[in-house]
C-alpha cells in the first residue's frame, strides 16, 4: 500500500469523524487463492438422478471436477481517532470471487462468510475498568476442536460444512461487547448482539436476491387428451457440495417437500379430472373426487375396495387389463410428473406384480401414504408451495460471561445467552389463495367396508368462514374443477428464542508418564430448542402439516478434552462429545377397540406408526425420515506439529467419529515460502454410514490447494 493511498484513506476517515483528530492509518491485508476438487465419483446430496455438465449452475462429482476456485482479498484498516487517540477502530473488507461456485454464489453475498464488510468496530475504555467494543465483530466463548458449543454468539456459514477455520466460517454481526476486569483479576462480560441465522446450503439460500419468500407451483398442470403437459418447477439450490439430507428433505428438487407437494397436486388433479368424467357419465356430483372418502392409495394399488373404481383409467395409460395396480399408478404419475419428483417409482410394468410397493420400507411419497383417501388428495389438487423466511424470534441476543481462576489454578467461566437459536426450524400450514390459514381436521367414514369398523380418515381444510371446499370446490359450491380453488402449503423458516446456560473449565495436571496434561471441558444447557418431530401415522393418511411438526424441548451438550505434548512438540488433543436430547420423542400409538370407532381419534389401524424426534442432519425419504439418537456421541483426535529447519511449517490432522459410523478426517499443512507467502494443502475424507452427519458426504470428499500472501 503506497503512502498516497494511506493519505486518501486518512482523508476518508477524517470526513467520517470530523470532530476528531485522525492518526495515521495502518493498512494490511491478505490475498488467498484456493482450489478444491472432488476425489470421489458420484452425485452429491441435493441433485437429481442425472449428471449435470455445470451449464445450469449445478455441480456433481462425476468427473472429480472442481467445486471451488476461490480468490479472496481481505483488507484490514486500523487506526485511532479522538482528541487523545482514545478510540481505536478496525475495518475488515473482503473481495471475493469463486469461478466454480453455483449461480449467485460466485462473489460477495450478505449474511455469509463472503460478506464485503466483515468487521467494523471501535474500541474504547469507559471508566477505569470497562473495555467496550462497538460494531460488527466476532466474539468467541468456546474452545472445542471441530465444533461449536459455547461459541454461539456469531452464526456460522456451513457452505463447506466444518472444513473452514472457525474464524473464517463465523459470520460477524453487529453488537455491543463490554468487558470489565475486576480488581481480583476476574472478568465480567456483557454482550448485546444482532440475531441472525446460520447459513445452511440449500435451505437459507432458497430465496435469492434478498427476497424473503418464494413460491413453487405448476403451470398448466393438467395431463390432457393430447398427452401433453406444461409443468414447471423453478430451480432451487442443488449444486452446493455440502447439502445435508435433512435439508434436501425440505427443499430438494427430487425429495424435498417444497417440490413434492406441487407434484402430488398435479397427480391429484389428474385423478380429479378422471372422477369428473365419472360424474359427467353418471350425471352425479357424488362421483367427484372429494366424495371418494373410502378409497385409498393402497386400495388402488391392490385393485381392492373403492380404489378399484378408477381401474378403467389404467387402459388409457397402457394397461390392457384395465386393472388398478402399482404399475398403473406409476404410469399416471410419470405422465403427470414430467420433472421426476420422487412420488412413485420402481414399480415395474406388470399390473399383476405389486411386490415393489413397500410400505414397510418406503422411499417414495405414495409408499409413505398408503391410507390416504382420494378425498384427501382432492384437497391437494393443483396445490402449490411457498417458502417464507420469517427470521429470528428474538430482537437481539443478550449474554453474560464471568471468568475467574481458583487458587489451585483451575480456570473457569459461567455463561448465559438469551436470544435466537441460529439453527432454524420449519413450521407448515395450509393457506387459501388469498393467504388465509386453513384449519386442518380429520373425518372418519366407516361405510366403505374395506377398513371395517376402523374406517377411513379423510383430511379436511376449513377456512375462517367455515367453508371446506379448498382444493376441490369453489366457495362451497359443488362440481367446480380443482384448478379454481387450489391451496398452498406454506413452509415458514423461523429461529426460535432460546436460553443457553453453560460454562467451561481447564486445568493442568502434571504426570510422570505424559508430562503436563491439560484437562478441559465445556457444557451447555439449552431451553426451548425446536426439534423436528415425524408422525408416520399422520403421514400415512395424508395429514402433512401434522406429520411434520416442530416441538420445544431442552438439550444438554458437553465436551471433555485432554491435551498433551508428545514427540517433542506435537500437540495431541482428544475429545469426547455428547449431545443429549432431554425431551426426546419415541412412541408408537396403539388404539383400544373403543378408540377405533371414535371420530375423535385420528388413526385407522391398531398400530399406526411411530412418532419420533427426527435426525435433522441425515433424515431423508430414502431412510424412512430417520429417527435421531437420543444421546448422540462424537469422538475426536487432533494432532498438530511444526516442522522444518526453523519449525516454520506446520501440519495438522483432525479425525472425528460419530455414533452410528460416520467419519471425517482432515489433513492439512502450511508451508512458508517467506514471511509473507504460504502454500497450503488439505485433504478432507468423508466415509462410513451414509445416513450419518459425516458419512452422507462421501461423494463430497475433496483435496484442496492454496496460496496465501500477506502484506
């Protein structure tokens, strides 16, 4: 940086602080280039079942191609202002470009680690003992390896999962940070910070360009007699290298609820048209789809009960026997759902063979919904979805920390933070075409005979005026086609207001065999955290908004670690981590004989399915919306050692094993060419159980090379 540029910056700052004397400005910086390529062949999470060539902004690892070609430049501006230079300021600006990124993520983006203005704060002293930092900044309370526990003030950018250094993946926020050093050496800190959500690929990025909501619907969603359909699904983020299965279950183009519901609405519309044909033939509104309250998906698949009433449609779709079957349902679905959303597949073409229809181990929508009546599907005809980011439920995060050391050398802290959980949750509701919330209820029909006394459960949507015609009727009128009154499933992303109470400790123990051993730990109790609850019984009958809910609960997380020095100067750090869900849900509903016949109950078989806390990181349609582990455990081992004639280089290795078999290993090194230039290399390997937090990213394993230059 030349002297003339320093003068220009000083003039700019003088303009901003006209009442203060401006000292000389210090400008430093760092330029970093990193290129990462996949080391495994195959699709990453969030993609369709076909490979992409990258022209539409998507990425896969078929050809071990690059997913990152990033250059960033950070400029640090430091100086003092004030009559006595008693205010120190710091600015961190970042230029960013990634030539391999998917569309809209190749340069600076707000609310991520790629922000243009990363930090901007002023330091000053108030009174004799208070140090105050005001502005956009990072504040670190935790010290655990490879995870954030107490370090919960700043949100995190998970674009690269946990591969990035935490100082890079943290998202700085605006805050007031005041710390007092007491006369006895103890410290008391007060934080008031902006509430923000974590950046989660594929979820936080559904809305683009600053929009707070997006709607996904089909246009021309009618399979007509000419065999044409003009369906359209707007693209969602599907090319990030680290989209979790749990996120894919929400927004994924193939498996995400955001796209499944409109596709299901298309198929329901097709059946509504078929039913309308029956009504015209028999001149009776009783044949409209909303009246088929005793025909289910499973009955259609098995050509049984009232479900067989639609068998005549199968001849149109190429089945000579005009027999309802799984193959016929797949043919109707395929002709309607040209975008290959995962409603129903793999049933084959033999109408006499339904063996691939598996409700015990479902992996398609219609296998999850065997007891859903045609009348329920009538409510979904031509449905659309809308994703709304409502944001944080707390206006600000307020926190306190007390740190001290006991007389025997034990360092400890006590922490409290009240504010928004940076991990979002999803609420769902049905709305009508003008945005009014519809009330969901269930009715029972025991006249069909197929389910006997237990009856058929049909989902009804009622508006504030008491009308129930949504999805099938127009303002309570009979016989109007479904497209005149479609409903919208609204998915609301929120950040719950929670309480965090925690603490940390560390102390050193001298041993004869290992030398000094640092024992450390962190613990965190969280109150009112929202977790995902899955109700398979509600899903089976098509009650989607009650099948996927969130529930308040408490959690306790802790880490115990030990650090030693081995082989002269190699740091060895081992950790045990546990996340305990104190309000874990795991039940299976069984009904008594009297309950089976009651309209008050919402179930239709003896054992209707499980209701449980879902594994938000790894649940998907392909693993039965996997249940979480009540007390999830992780184990980590971290090694770090300098090398070279002057110990100027360093290598590090962290290995984390998670319960159920997920594994991640990162080996990285820094090689100093000079005081200013450093070469970097990194290898991230993911493997193990594909339905775990780390194991699901096998195809995202990668190697990375980089160079850093400081000035």
